């Protein structure tokens, strides 16, 4: 036998090692060897050609399985059982396999949410520069009060949409990096992993602020962008020929936003609806950054912007 086969034989029960080589024919059955360990001392399959085999060993004709007549003691059975469990854990990735799968899936969710956020942020920037270049949002003294308000609101919505999408990209990237940086033992301590634990339930239970911020920032940024485009079409322009069409486009975009909210609420998980999720985000944020000890003074820097 080669050195590799000798190493494999040394790790198997004695009676399994004799099946590795039969009449000089090398067994290329790593899977069979592994199955023989998992079988826990039961009958071990081996690919033995008909008419060939080890003298004194009986084989079933169909499957070529040796009929063992030796008995094993309770100590041998416990050792084989321990080896079988070890092999199973190795196949499943160890005792932390379930936690690892959940963490990787949560990381994938963060990345999958950050990618469309980047696309929306790029589209918002293009819309902002288009309106700036054309002067459509420039407030003039001749504009009515309603038109001035609509132009300012459009600019606020576009800027807030860009900021929210950048926030979504930032939060998902940092959260994903954090998830892959923590050890599995640490992750196993902060969440009780059960058969019903999902990646998003894992995030909600342990990183709810990050989870809510990513979801809300992406959706609200997208909605703000669509509403800003709708308002910009409703604002009166010098070309009255397209006035009716612009009103139709603006009202259609508002309808699309309402449909988006209805669809989102119908597929909502963990919360009653989007507004309930938004109110819960305020509670989580206040608990984490305001009503917290030791205090976090940087949160109060947002007051001047309000």
C-alpha cells in the first residue's frame, strides 16, 4: 500500500482497513471509507469484483458487503460512535456551522441591499445636476408662493434621497464587515440559534438599529426621489403645451409610490407596517443614543440641522 493508504487505514477500524486493497486492486473509494466510519461498525460496502476477494470473507453477491461475524464490546462501540459524530461534525462544518451559515446569509443580505442603494444614489445625483443645469429649481421673484414651496421641497427631497441612499450603503457595508469580523463563538453567545432562526431574525434580535436603518434608508430614499420627480413635473413651466402631460406623469408617480407602500406593508415582517417600523426605529435610536449611559454627546450635533 502507498503511504496515503496507510494513513487512511490507521484512522479506520481494523476490519475496514483490510478492504482498502483487494488482490492488488486499489480501492478509489474515499467516500466508502467515510461512510464506513459513519456506519458505526455496521456492514461496510466495498466494490469487490465477482470472483475476487479475501479468502475466508463472505460477500453478498449484489452489493459485495462483507458479512462480519466479529463482535464489538461496548467500549469499541462508544469509540466508533464518537468517531462517527466527529465525522458528521466535520461534514457539517463543526459545532458552529449553523451560526456560520446565518452570519454569512446576513452578510449577503447587507450586500444585496447596498448594491441597489448605490444605483439609486447615482440616479439621484444625475437628477440633481440635471435640474441645476436647466435652472428648473431656481427660485424666482416672479414665482407664486406655491411654486416657490414646490421648488424648495423638490430640492430637499432630492438631497435627502441622496443622503439616505448613502446612509444605506454605509450601514450595510459596515454591518457586513462587522458580521464577518466577529468570531463564531461571540455570535453564538449573543443569539440563541435554533432551527427557526433566520438571518433577518438574527439581525433584528442583535443588531436592530443597523437592520432598521438599512431598510428605512433604502426605501425612504427611493420614495423621496420618485416624489421629487413627480413634484418637478407638476411645477408650471414656460411650455404650456406639455402641461397636461406633466400633470399626468406627476400623478402617476404618486400612484406608484402608494402602490409601493401597499406592497411593502403586505410583505412586512416583524412589524405591523412601514409606519410602525419607522416609529420603532425612533424608539431604538433614542434608547441607543439619547437615553443611554454613558451619554453620547455627538448625537446632539444633529440639533442645529433641525
